[in-house]
């Protein structure tokens, strides 16, 4: 099922450039790729925060795994 998303001409032009640069076949593939990359970025940010909290609490990942 297809749908339409309204974006400005400037955004469409940027998406078109990205489509060409990445070599994807269509905008759907491009947007899916961007969503995956965003999710990866958020996961990595959360991972950094988690590691910082562990460090603050003077714990290691092994400590947490051994508690269960």
C-alpha cells in the first residue's frame, strides 16, 4: 500500500540527493535506511549513557550479569 507524504521542495531535493549518494532504488528504501540509522544512533547514545552510569556506580557489565 502506497501513501503520500508532504514535504517542502527543499526537503525533497535533499532526499533526492541522498537517494543518489546512497544508491538506493527509491524514496521508500531511503527513508527505511534513514530510520534504521536513526535507531542505531539512538541505541549508541543510550549505550554511552549506560556505560557512564555504570562507571559512576563503579560497576561493570559483568557485575550486572553475575547478579542474576
